[in-house]
């Protein structure tokens, strides 16, 4: 009984932390990819002032953000199911 409550609570805490990381990586996805999307040509952008070529690799942050969101949802549902199964028995 106590272990089920601890397990469920622990999974919900991990789920909330994962959701926080999802928000952080979502913000990084915006800063490194979505903000610069209009200026990329064929996956690259040449800054004539600095002479640097930027590559279109910020989309990795979007993949990471979506993965963390999925993990967070799965952990939250698992914790709810464990708690619900304990109440039912």
C-alpha cells in the first residue's frame, strides 16, 4: 500500500521533471531553429557580417522536446494506472 503510493508519487515527480525538460528543449528549439527558419536556404545560412555559415541542425531540439513530452505523458498515465489499480483491488 505504501510502496504503491511512493511508486506512483515518484513516477509523477519524474513526469513533472521530464515535462520541465520538455519545455526547456522546446524553448531551445524555438531559439535555434524556428526563429531562423525563414533565413535558411538549403539548410544553411551565410552571415555576411561575420562570414560564418550556420547549418540547419536546431531541429534536433524539436525531436528531443517531443520525445520528452511523450515520456512525460506515459509516466503520468502509468502512475495514474498504478494508483487506480491499487484502489480497485
